[in-house]
């Protein structure tokens, strides 16, 4: 049995609630109703979500839409309108400072305020627009604040597009890095792609990136242009969606194929230099 | 809608089936029966597993134990003894070459042999002892072989201790690297810890490592000794288990606490240099 570090028993916990990966993909979906949450989320996460009355959300509207889907399976403990849903402040440009261990007293205070319900004894759910909260989104600062306040943090099992893409790639899964978004400027992006290919070669490490869907094609073309022909390049498009797919090939062979990427479906790109 | 790259419709698919994270933790568990799979796995993965008759497994015995738990929820399409379960060859020392894009004709042939049932039209499940297959385990080579053979690869949503630990850490979730195991030799390990702290500082990147549970304490002491005091250090122990916990603090403050890590529970360590 692990010896649990001390946490105050009269305080609430911060529960990290996974969301589906279909955010932004269901608008205009044929047939109306979104897919059953149980296809991609465990019942443990669904029932935990149904029991929470306090939330910290990346987006209040998508959180309510999520809770409506939860309610179809496990009745919520309170009506959606009665729930306390606080929204995470947008991170300032240059990234989420509080999550970097670089002290930012103002952000720390904001995060502590968001966690006031937990200090008062309520379990609080943290939820992102898609996948696991605090991974590739601005939620990490509030998790770090919870640790500072001595609150218990409980991550619940759910889908992460990054590790699903990694698993589906067949690339090295024993050393990998997610490096977020690449620069938008073409020249900077080209340099970054080459730098990351070097890191991949030297450290024998798979590199993963994501892009805003409408820039998928631009990124894809840049990867085909700037990576070496022998590098393995993988694409995972629409993970967990019915029409989702994953493919890996060498850059050399990809260059000979005509691949059309959608401009509205989340896609993960990864590569491993030979 | 994504334009799916061409895959032969008469061939079977390679389904990546998630396992629980309680591998090795249930021996001698009080009360006998293992927890309900639905707590941590989505029904989509459980029903997919129940329908498969062909498997490629890291370990046949643990796969049968998993399928017994599946059968408690969704009846298997064939008795466990009648299932075709092939075991992944142990990777040679020095890491899984086939997954590195470094050609290894013998390994490629072995992997293609494992995938023969898929080429003959059967869906085949790939499963690890814990978590997602092909992430931090030897499964990536068979996934890469599936791509080479033009098979469809379908990753199913499930728990990954690495991203759960990352989410629970509150450390930077927009750039992170998993670097596997650290060297066992104390001097080499010390150097590697310092090198990875440098990478974390320069790239503002969270670093994650795992260790064989009986070495948890040795690794913990090395981290406290060799990381700088201002570095944020996180521990996630027994993720998804009832007694699991996650804690993050600065190395300086960790040094003042007495923390006893279990020698038999999987633990993920991560840090972010200030």
C-alpha cells in the first residue's frame, strides 16, 4: 500500500474528468444525437461526473453539452442550470506561466479563487473541451494550485488523442515527446521541423504535434517538404470518430500519395527519424 | 470528412485494446474479485474485446485473465480456450529496433507472421499487460508492420498511466516527454537526471519516467539528491487504484518530507525545471 501524502480530509478533491474527442466534429452531424458516451468513456468517469455540483471548465457551453450527455446515462445530482461552473481564464500569450513553475502571483491567486469550493469541502471537476484536462490545454495551472493548497487530485481514465495517436503510429512508444503547435510562419516552421527531426534522430524519440484543423494541410505539406525521405511520418485523423483513421509511412512514400486532410477534424502528426 | 487512405477491405483490422492499470496490483488483494472493468474502460473497448477471436499479446496469461473480466460484462464470442492468442517476441536488448524505423528483416518477418490472421480477414486485437498497447511496451513493432501491410489500425480509448500522471501533476502539459527508464547504475542515473533537468529547463518541457516498482525508492532518492531545489517534482502512485494518489511539490520541500513509496505498485515520476 502506498503511504499517501497528507491531505486535509475535510477539503474537497479536484477530479480530472475526461471529455470525448468529438469536440467540434458533431456540428451538422447527420442524424442529430451525439454518440453514446460509454463508447469512449468508462462508467467510472461518467458516474463521477454525474455526482459533481462544482466545475472548473475550459468552456462552460461545451461542459453543459457534455453534462447533458452524462445525464442520458447517469442522472445528474442537480439540474444543469443549478450547477456551479467556473471558467478557466484564457492563458496570456507566451504560454501558461503558472504551470511552468515560474511564479506568477496573480495567476496563483486566480487559481486559488477557482478552487474555493474545494477548500469549502466540495469535490470539484476540472474538464477540458476534449480529452484529458491539463494535457495540451490551459488546465495545468489549476492542478498545480490544487497541489499547493494541499488538495487531493484524482485523474480519471479517459481518451487522450496524443497517446492514442502514438499507439496507432507504430513509432517508438518507449521515448516520445509532445511539443504542441509549430510556428505559423513558414520559415520558422521549416526550421522547427528540421530541429525536431534532429532531436528525434539523436534521442531516438518520436515527436508529436497538433495543429488547428484549418491548418492541417499547410502543416502536412511543410512536413513532406522539410522532413527527410527516410523519416517515418504518421497521421491520426478523427481519433475515436466513426470515420477516424491512422496511417504511417516513410516521407518518401507519402510524397507519392495524394492525401487530402480535412480542415475541420482534429489531427495528430508524429514522426521518427531513421 | 477525412479521405481515408486506401486499405484493403477484405483484410482484418488491428485493434489496439486498452487494458487496466492494475496489472500486478491485485495479487493478494483482499476480497478476491478484481474491480469491474467498466470503472476504467469504456464499453466500446469492452465489447470490441469480447468480439475478437484473434489476439497478439504481451503476455498470454494476463490476456486470458483480462478476457475473463470482459466476459463478466460482455459475453465472449468464443470460449477463452478456443481463442487464438499469439505472444509478442521479447524485444532484444537495446530496445525495439523494428519500432525505430531501423530495418530489421527478421523482426519484420516475425511481425508479419503474427499478423497472418488479419491478412486472412480476421480482426486481430493487440493487448499489453497494462494500459494502451504500443506505448511504453514492445507492441509498436507489430503496429508498424500492420501499416507496412496496408492493414487498418484502430486504437480504442483507454487509460494510459503516463498521461494520467501528467494531467495529475499540474506540470506543463503543452510540452512533455516520456523517456522510459533511467539507467540502473547510480552514476549514470545521476548524470541522466541532470541531463533531463537541463532539457526540461531549456525546452520548458515536463519529463516523465517510470521504474520497475521495486526500484521506486532508489529512483526517488536519486531524484531528490540530483534535481535542483526549485524544480517541481511529481509522483503518481497506483493510478486508477482505490488507494492511488498523485502529489507535486518542489524538490526543496520534498526533501523535508518523509515519503515511503511502495515497492510493488506502478509509479510515474515527472519533473519540470523552474
